[in-house]
């Protein structure tokens, strides 16, 4: 009888733990980029899908045409000449929060995390490793990270791009509910 009770307790505990760690999702994550050397090159995409799974797998995915600039002409050039959004319609990141187990999703706080994965832009895959923060605040989870990439690493070129920007600062934020 004691063995049955122990087995039953373990089963209930395991099941409740599985349900406690749910996949977090949002369709309104945000990716913003600003050129390191030219602050006029500044765009934001507020319609990015993101998922954070209980095993620490992290995904961000959005449309290249979802990036909007203050200047319409800049957006037009970005889509047609640089990112070639008709040819390469998606941007995405698939990776892993390598220290996911250090985040206490039941306790408010800011938890430093390390993220490694693969970023795909302009049809080119690039390994990315960066640090970020997962903040738990009143049951809401907010993940954010900032990093810099060289645009030549993604096969984005052209005469004008060399004149205005070699590197791009990227800010990523996702609020999961």
C-alpha cells in the first residue's frame, strides 16, 4: 500500500510540474535595429511571433516587410535593395536559453540569461550568442536582449550600405502572457 501511495504521489507531482512549466507565446514581440554609425537607420517590427518553451528553446519569427522606418523611402530601399524581402520574406531566430533553469517563473525578479542559437536574415544563417534578461513581474514574463551584428555576415551589401552602416544594434523584446 505504501508503494502505491508513493507511486501515486510521484505521478501527481510529475504531472503538476509538467503543467506548471507551460510554453509561453506572443504575437507582438518586437525587434528594433539601429545602425551603429547612422542613427537615421532605425526600424522596428512589432508583429513578431515568439515562443519560449519549458526546455528553454526560444524562437522569434517575423516578416522582413514588418520593419517600419520613419522615412518611407528608407523602408522602400530596405525591402527592395538590401533585405530583398520579396526573395527572403522572413527573419528568424531559433535558439536555446542555456541557463533556463536559473529562472524562477514563480518569483518576481530579473534573471540574467545566456542565449545561443541561429539567426536567419536575407537567407543566411549565422550563429549568435548573447546575454539577455528574463523578467518576471506579476505573473508576466518579459524577455529582452541587445546585440550587434555585421550586416556583411548576412550577405547584405551594395555601395550605399557600405557608406551608411557596417554594423547594426539589435534590440529584442517579448512580453509573454
